[in-house]
């Protein structure tokens, strides 16, 4: 009985894949790069916000040697 179980386990077929593993990895790699591009394209959105522009108005003036805004 044990031999039949081992024989059945050895003959078990694996589920067929939709495409070869190399193609699947390339598709997911391209998708990952696309998502990276989407994230990269939003890298400066916060700096264009009017609310953030108000908080950084002091940085528009001259800066002293220590990196602080100069007093007028």
C-alpha cells in the first residue's frame, strides 16, 4: 500500500503555467518599473502646494553663512 502512495505522488502533475517563468518575471518587472515611474512622477507635488508655499516664504530671501534667513 505504501508503494502505491509513493508512486501516485511521483506521478502527480503540476498545474500548467500561463506562460514560461521568464515571461512572467518580465511582465512583473515591467509592471514594477511602471509603478516606480508613477511614484517618481509625484516626487515634487508637495512643493507645488499653496499651503506649503506659505510655510516656506522665509526661504525666498537671502541666507546667511549658517543657512538661516538674514534679518532685514
